[in-house]
C-alpha cells in the first residue's frame, strides 16, 4: 500500500496539451490546481456539490481521463501517464457497469481473464470476493435477476477480485433507496476495515461523508477547500463554504459589517438563558418562522435581524410558529470570517468582529 499524491492537477476538457510545452492551455477548469495527499489505508471522501469536479478528479486518478497539467503519484511512482490497468486501482461506478448477458460469476471473472490471471487463481479470487460481499448463493444469476443492492455488491466483488491497492468509488450508493443505502454504508465501512486498502469515495452527500470517512476532502468549483478528519471539518471549518456545506443544516452565517461575518452552529445556542451582562455571549430574542420535528430534537427557523437562522433544541418544549423564542450564543461558539469568506484566527480581529456584532444585535 502507498500514499496517493496529487500535485497541481488541472483538468480542462477539450484542451490540447503539447508535450513538454510550458504553455498553459486556456478553457474552463473542471479541476483547478489541486494538490493533496491521500493517506495509505484511509477511507478518503471527496465531497462537494454537483458539478464541482469530483468525478473528473476520480477518473484522472483511475487513468480514465487525461490529466491536462500536474502529476499523480502512488508512493514514489509517477502514474500520470500509466494505463488504467497498470495502476493497481479498481473503480466502482454509480451505475454498476455490469454486463447484462453474463452471470454474476462471469461478470467478476471477465476482468481477470483479460488481465491474464491463471485459471485456478481466478476461481479462487472470484470465490473469495463473492464470499466477502455475501453473494455466494447468487453466482449463477444474471444482473436482471438481482436487486439494486445485490448488483452493487457484484460491482464491489469485481473490484475486490482485482486485489487493488486502492478502490475508487463514484457515488456508488446513489441509485439505492434510503434504507438500503444506509445498510450499504455500514457494509462499506466494514469492507474497508477487512481489506485495509485505500478507499477513495466520491459523494455530494455531506452526511455520507461525515459518517463513512476518516479523511474528508471538501471540493468546490474545481478546488480543494479543506481536508481533514470529520471532526476537524465540522468543528474547525476554514471558510464559509465548508461551514455551510457541512452540517444538517449547515452553519448559520450572519453578516456583521463590511469586513466580517459571524457563524454559529444551530445546536450551539443556549436556551432558557436569562440575559446575563457578565457572560461573554450575545442574547437573542426573536420569533419562530417555522419548525421541523426531528424526533429527539426540534429545528426552528427564526428571524435574525435582516436574515434568518436555524436553531436546534431538544424537543421538550411545545413552541409554536410566530411565538417568541430567546437564546444566547456564547462567544466561544462563534466563528469569525473575513470579507473573502476565509476564517479569521487573529484574536484582535475576532474581538473587533464580536464587539460589533454584540453592539449591533443588542440594539436591534
Ligand atoms: N466529458 C466532459 N466534457 C466536458 N465537460 C465536462 C465533461 N465531464 C464533466 N464536465 C464538466 O466538468 C465539471 C465537473 O464535472 P464532474 O467532474 O462531473 O463534477 P461532479 O462529479 O462533482 O458532479 C462540470 O462543469 C461538468 O459540466
Ligand atoms: Mg460526479
């Protein structure tokens, strides 16, 4: 196993790249100067909104798409120009890409026969892969006679049989219904633990990202916004985009003035708090615009000066739409962002933004 490394990777669809030319091709960058490392053995999630370049990036790692500029390495080896079959990588697609006229077993065997693996070894590998995904009793069936979840498992077994160093998966669960999707998530986490290989998993679903990955790469408009563990991404976002994208719902962002915005998570508010002048907090009294019952908690949309915010409360109260609600936001639960939507870490600036916010809000 080895670390996968991307160095200044760019993709411009349709760009003609002249060999050994320093000329930078023009055009829209589907992937825009991306550099990061994928730790060996990690369950890495590439997450971001639709169209941000996730599939393009994954296909470049797989070798299914030309790299316009930049380098992809596995360990010390530059694989930028290697054929897909020589990269030690297996890809699982959203639509499974199974051959309809072949049985489950034949679908898995096919790639191995092409790779000129000896017959006895193919038999062994296919049986092992079928066992891992629990499809031993289905090997003579055709894809048409399988459920969506079973087809997904065949696609997984096919990838497993190639014994790759790295599995690439592009939204593999998006065609499954909610219940099956959540079961398959658990299975994939277990599969990762069993195989100990590197997984790179693409999704637009931040919940999937947060629950499955140990290393999350957040993308937007072809760029990497932040990389970290789920708790780093959630608790320490480096920009407004990540703060709003992660969470259900994401962070509230309130503009303070020309320079700053403050953010707070819907759950990071204190209810039933009397206004306390001594505490480092901003006291908010406002109205409920709408609410959702989430079982163990309620999610309220409330007025927030000229905008709105979400707050979450354990569901012991029976609050009504249009009724008053008050809470305070502790200073320590606030995140400050600058005019370019980047996180502010400078203590003096944090104080300045907090001061302006508190003064303004308490005079609303
Ligand atoms: N084959 C292609 N030719 C031209 N543009 C493409 C092609 N595939 C994707 N794109 C464009 O590249 C951008 C990134 O697409 P994609 O990688 O599919 O994003 P994601 O997987 O995050 O939804 C989008 O603007 C998309 O329209
Ligand atoms: Mg995609």
